[in-house]
């Protein structure tokens, strides 16, 4: 599966559909350090992306990225923080 990976000078995120996180059984493991916009979660590159990658591997799903690199602060930082109660 292909996912968009965004990075700015300070951090990075991978855009994943909320439905996929539910399917993988990891929605409850996503921290408030990730962001939400519409039906997508932008998984922060440290803990949440690791959780996602482990779940994808355990389910036999391969991951590829389309890279989006910016030299400025990403607009993702202005998205709503992910909070499970508001998923």
C-alpha cells in the first residue's frame, strides 16, 4: 500500500485512513502527538508510525511512501490533534 509521508525541518508524518487504523486494531494506540483532518490521521514519525508499521507487517501488508518534503513548517501542525474520543 502507498502512503503519503510529509516532513518539515522538525518532524514528519504519514497520512493514514482512520478506517485502516480501525481495521488494524491500533486506533486506541495512537497518541495526541498525531493529527487528524477529515477521515485521515497524520501519524507522527516516532511512536505512532512505529505502531502503524508493526501492525501493517503483522497483517502481511507492505508499505511504500510518496515523499513530500518541505523546508518550511508543515500545515499539518495546524490540524486538530488526534484524540481518540473525537476520532
